[in-house]
C-alpha cells in the first residue's frame, strides 16, 4: 500500500488492513539512530500495535523496552503485523552495518 506520510494515518491503515510501517536506520547518517521521536511518536504507536497483536521494534529490540535518554530521542521504527515485523527484523540482523 502507498505511504501516506502521516504516521497516525499509516498506523490506522495497518490496524484495519494489515501490513508494516518502517522508518529504519539510515547508513548515510550513522550518527542518527532514526528519525521518529521515541517518547511521542514511536512509543504511543507501538503500544497500539502491540495491543492489537502486532509487533514494534527498532531492528534490535522492542520499542517499548527502549529506555529514553532524552526527551527528543529518536529511534528507528519497524511496526505492524507480527509475522512481517519478524521477517524484516531477521533481514535487518543479516545485513552487515556500514
């Protein structure tokens, strides 16, 4: 499905139709762990997805287990259908880091 560019709308579509939302880490910007803010973007959407039976990860650990280090901390996000998130996480772990 097409990316809408609104995380809330994209997560709503995932909850109603299934699928996966990804905003992964980018090797071109190694100093940035991701683009979405942990406290008020990644955590709330991860909670909704997990309550609906899905999964949410940053590629290495559950989003809801990430301990915040700052108010505006950014993280990578992979969330949606549990099977699809597990598949993408497996691919992510196979790929060597830059």
